[in-house]
């Protein structure tokens, strides 16, 4: 007796177009696909409480193991300022010709540190939190923004120390101190934009994090943190005009000058670059919007590979 074997009918794979239509019909989307820009902004706003809590937790954890704890949030920038004062104010005598040099220096150090630490933290925002990126679904821009917010919180502790220093050296409180709010807001947007650019670059090229300290150190020395740009230009009157314009338009120098103008009575409007508020807003807009879009375009690639 013969036995007939029945083989199951061969099925052909559905064309890609049919699969796409089937997925669309049932509301299925590609896992990790990049949302539209308006939707991405909406998702980011919906997680604003997470961003704030994450920034606060990271700041608290930074000094959790130290015996002095959160006191280091004030001590660290003060010690940095003391070192810079000894080197530049005493040994190199850059304080010559600068009124209220101690407030001038401390303000520059604090404001520059805000930019420096924000950028360094942003560079590792994705690569340093790859487990979180792969485990949870959320807008990845939340990470560099939260790190910038963490550094802003750190700066606010430093500003309390700065206010004490200003009063101690005889700088009286003034209504101009309220200009700190728009100046810091613009600087935060600028820092966040640069951080998002470097977060995307650092996610694919970890060597960026090793290179950044050298770039930031060079940037610091040309930003008038420890010395007066006006005094430098007066001593080197033969410098080309474009060099002077670049030094004055340097975004780090612009935000430092705005903070000095707001806080130090002897730092007058004549020491500010022309149209300084427009320049500061332009840098913030260019960096913030450009950096955000640049980061968003690679959203679906973070954590892959």
C-alpha cells in the first residue's frame, strides 16, 4: 500500500509594500523611529519633570561621598577662583588696570565654568548613559538638557557665594543685578545647543571626549576670563580689526561681559561689545535651535550598534 505525502503549500513572502500597508492599517510603527519635530518637542515637554529630577539627582550624587557633602558646590568654584587669582592676578599681574579685579575674576571663572562643565557633560550624555538609552524609550535630548540644567543649578550655588564676595569687597547691590536672569537664560540655551551637538558627535566618536579639554582650555584663554579684553587690545593696538571683533564676539566672552556688567558697578556699558544683547541672543538662537535640530535628526541612531 502506498503512502502519499502531502507537503504544505509554499507561501511567498509578502512584498515590502504589502507589509508596510498592513502595518499602517493596524497602527504599527517602526521601533525607535524618529518622530516629527513638533511631536519630539511635545514628548520632551511631557518629560520636563523627569529632566528636572534627573538633573537634581545627578548634582546631589556628585558630592554624596564627600565628607563636606554639598558644601563642595560652593567650595569648588571658589578654590578655582583663588588659584586663578594667585596665578594671573599676583604672578602675572593681569589685575593691573582692572577695577574690582576680584569680582571681575570670580564672575568670569563662575560663568566660564558653567559653559565648560555643560559642554563636557553633554559630550558624554549619550555614550556615558548608554544603558539608560537602550533600556528606556524617551526623547534622547532630555539627557544633554538635564546635564546643562544640573550645571545651572551648580552655578546658582556659586552665585550665592559671588554675591557674598561682591558685598565683602564693597560692591553695592543694584537693580542691574536682575539682568543676571536674562543673561543666564541666554547662556543656558547656548550651552544646551552646543551640548546637543557634542552629544551626537560623542555618541559615535568617543574620542571627542578626550579632545574637548584641550579645545575648552584654549577657548577659556581667549575669552577674557582672567584678564581684560579691552586692556589686551589697548596694549596691542596694531592687531587687525577682525581679530578684535572676533575676541569681542566670542560667545563665552559675551556672556561673561553681560554678567560683569550686571553685577559689577565699575564694569560700565562702554566695555561691552556693540549690540551685545543682540549678539548674545543671536548666539543662543543659533546654538539652541541649530543644536536641537542637529541632535533630533540622529534620534533613531542613539543606543544602536
